[in-house]
C-alpha cells in the first residue's frame, strides 16, 4: 500500500489514524476523558462523540485548570488560499461550539502570508481577497463578535512580529526541516512562518499580562506547527497549548486524502448552488452500494466507504439515532444508494441555504471581528 503523507503542506493516501497517533505522539481521546469533558461542558457534540475529533494534547490539564477557575481561550486559524469547502469548516464548527458551552474568547488567525510563501501562484493581493471571503464563512457559523478576535498577520504585524521573533530565536533550521519536510531550496519566509503561527497561542497572555491556558482545535496536519510551539512556549514562560485534532472530511471520490480545493470535483464549497451540490453528490460521491439493485437488496451496501453516509456522519446528521437508522437500512439493502444520496443532498443543501443567508449579514460584520489594537 502506498504510504500516506500528513503534514501542513501535503495530505495524501489512505490515512491510518492509529499510526498518526503513534508517529505524532498525540493522545487518543479516551472515553473517560470525553465523559469528563462533556460533563463540564454540560453538553455533548457529535463530532467528539463519533471520534471525528480523535486525538488531543493536554486536554485533562486544560480541564483541571478550568475547574480551578483558570479559564482558557480558544485559538484556531485559516490561511487564505481559495474559497472554503465543507472540510475547512470542521475546526470552526467545534470551536464555535466550545466557545458557546464554555463561554470563552476565541482568537482566529488569518496568516495571509502563509500560502503566498508556500504556493507559487498566489499573490498577496489574491490571498487578501480570499481572506475576506473566508472571514465571511467563519462569521456565518455564529461566532460571538464580543468574544471573537481576528488576527491578520500582515495587518497585525506590529503586534505579532516581536513575539514571533522571540519564538524564532528558539527554533533552529534543522528543527523546521525535520518537522515540515522542507529543504535548502525552500524560501526563507516559509522557514520562518511557523513562528508566526505560534504567536496567537500566547498573545492573549501577553496582552492581558496574565498567563492563560490555550486550547487549539485543528486538523491533524497542523500538528507539526504546534509540536514546535509546545516545545518553545515554556522557554518563554508560557504553558504549552492544549489541542484537539480532527480527522479529514474525505473527498467526494472516496477514502484517500482529504477534501481539497485543488480538485474541483472532490469538494463541495460553501457557495455552491443547490444544483451544484446535487450534481456533485450524484455524479462524484463514491458509493458503497452494489452494482445492481438486485445484489444491493440481497447483500446490502457498505456505509463505511460510502461518501454520502460519511458526510452525514461527519457533519450533517447530528442525531445519533437517525444516523443509526440510516446505517442499518443501508447495510441491510433496504435503502438504495440513490435514496442515501438524496438524504445527503437534502441535508447539505439545507445547511448551505442557511449558511448562505447568514453569509449576507456576516459580510457587514467583518470590522467588528478584527482585533483593535
Ligand atoms: N496553517 C493553517 C492553514 O493552513 C492556518 C492556521 C493558522 C491555523 N493558525 C492556526 C490552523 C491554528 C489551525 C489552528 O490553514
């Protein structure tokens, strides 16, 4: 089998998440920890319950701190490089939920230089344009404007650069080389970049002049950045940030890699029309059904590889008993692939209809979210 790759610049192949846990040195979110988290939160979230957020670092420590009255803040981010698809929304959905149930501040970084540095064809002007669109998507998820702060690397440079230098001084080229798989031919902006991504994990503590715990929800490919951040922050007098990691929403074609904007036919974008969603699911969504209806009725389908089912599980059917029913019916052959696809289409379109409506009001709110120095 082809070896899978998971790092901030590349995700490909069939990802074995148990191997990722071992190789990255993250902890699996075990049941007792999950129960404790839910108890303190007073609610449960399906992405946690279903293991879509499957790993963490220092989550129990974070909860200890919380119970001692030392509230944490949340930190996550988005490097603008194009329009957002459903996979991109996952860390923001959980972040918004944690903000709500714990009533905490959220810091969202928009490193508008990151993809400019690491991708050949992007200008800074272009990443700016994407950034605005991305902000609209994120605001549309319902973040609290009083408790959510956007940091833009090039715009908040006066605030961030000084702190990034403190981080950079503690990181050697060889540490970056091994963490990110870059080499002598990589541009030096790319080498420095990780120190900018470390900053929001302690900037709120700098601004408040008080050490606050930090929780970072992120997709597992970002972990190399935060492994370095965790090494460095204690040397600067701050605690290591805690984190939770999610798996990738699979692309339409099936189990390999992640939903990606570079393959138009592999992704559903937040601005897709109802018709486009329907076509994409009908035409491209990998089906776990049998070749003929007769065989399907007799042997049943395979929900574990069926993309329509996976999207319901990952994102669009939060009700466990409803999802269980679909699983049973599809597996027994009572539900056809066409019927399953229709459920996914309706659910995704229902979400997008609301989301696109909220995008309209979100556009006028951007200024409220940008951190004022
Ligand atoms: N590097 C991330 C990306 O490619 C952006 C990012 C910045 C981020 N800070 C973060 C992601 C914190 C998760 C958590 O989109």
